[in-house]
C-alpha cells in the first residue's frame, strides 16, 4: 500500500510572537479591561514532499512569518469591524465609544485591524489572510493547506484554516 507523499510541517518558534494590548468584547454591554498578551503564532503547512525529500525551505517561511508578526508587535489593537465600537479620529488620538464609555488612544500606538473582535480566533484569520496575499510561496511550493494558530497563553489558542480547492 503506497504512502501519501503529502506531509504536514509545523513551524513553531519562540520568536514567532507579537505583544499587544487589547480587550475582548463579549456583548453590547460587556467587555474585558484593557490588558496585554504575548501572542504566540504557529503555522501547519501541508504540502507535497519533493524529489529532494523536503517540501520547501523552512528558512523562507520563517522569514515570512517573522515579518508578518512584527507588524503587530507592541501596539494596542482595536477591532475596526466591531458592531459594538464607534471609532473616530480626534487629532492624534482615536476616540472609541463602547456602551456609554469614551476611551482615547494615541494613534501612533494603536492599530485599527479589519477584525470584529480582538480574539485569538480573529487574529488567526487575519494573519492567515495576510500570509495568503503572498501567493508566490503557496503556488511555488505545492501547498495544499495551512492552519494558522494564535495563542494568548498556554492551553488557549484559536486557529484558521485554508485548503486548496480545485479552482485555486
């Protein structure tokens, strides 16, 4: 019985992380207090094993992941697509309204992200979408699927999955 020539490589390195302040919104009236995490990022890549006994250069994907997570490091992140926040600009600040509260954050320290909530699930989806914008790596290495994982601490993570379909 032949063995499938697909394999899954897990890329998990200590420096694949970003430190960010955030608050999770639970409902129109309840949210966490502002706090921070060191969000760890890992990626599972399923691809065809080549004639040389490997799928792709691990160095190449690690460089891409490091550059990706560096964009989010040491910021306060706000979910620009939240149905519960109203975000406007006030000079050098963002004015954020939630359930009658008004919070102001320095623009230079804040990222407005195209997410609905500041959760590991949404961070995983966003990072995967951004990685998929780099189609050269995906197409050039016969990648069949990707699973992006983001963890806010031991035992607590979220993931997002992409699988190649026949039309890709």
